[in-house]
C-alpha cells in the first residue's frame, strides 16, 4: 500500500535514510538522523503542501518518496527535485517504480511542470529506473560531490509532467 506518511512512520523513514547515508552514495551526507528529526521533516513537507509517500508492506514501511523545490528562486516554482529510497532488504521487485509512479501522479495533480532526478552517476540501477519512467538525461556534473574519500559525479535527468507551452 502506498500512502502519505504520518509521524508514526518517522522511525522507519529514519532507518531507511540512515542506511543510505552510512552505506551508499545515494545520499551525499555524512550525518544520520533520528525519528524526531524525521517527524519535523514530514511536518515541514506537509506544511508546504508536499507529499511524503511511504510504501507499506505487511505493516512495515519499506520505502519512501517525496519532492521539494529544485531551487529556491521564484522562477523554478513549478520544477521539483525528488527523493526515493527503498529499504536495503526490499530493493528490486518494482517497489521503487510503484512509489515513483505515485509521486509523479501527485506532482502532475499538483500542477508541477518538470521533475528533476539528481543521481550519483555510477548508480546504473536508479538511472535505468528513471529512464524507464520517461526521464531523459540532461547533463552530468563531474566531481561536484564527495563521499567515502572519492569524488562523485552527478547525473541529471528530468521528466516533463505536462504539455503546457507557457506557465
């Protein structure tokens, strides 16, 4: 089941987030968070009218997805950048695709125009998932990040959410 997150999901979301921080280049951060941090994070998203979707399986949160402002300037207000994370033991099997399809539908209903994916360039599985969903590669930024003692390249992909020719 895919549903909007509640504060009761904060511990599970923190666990998924922290696993990615500690063991992957999916999140370019070195600091783990606690459930209280994620309660505030969920509330801030909801206050901004932005979804935090969770995938629940047999009573457990196994993934989450959300989006936020691509950049803070007014001219970018209809462009969002998303985040998608699946619990390590549940990756594969279409969970990411299900969450992304729900998030894309929400963004379309919300009147968004472009969704941006910023992915560590060696993450072939994530890039492939996004391309299957219609995202197109639009750029690569070499060595803009670092983690685990090495430089990271950022692949940028985007999905056009509507056919408007003007805002």
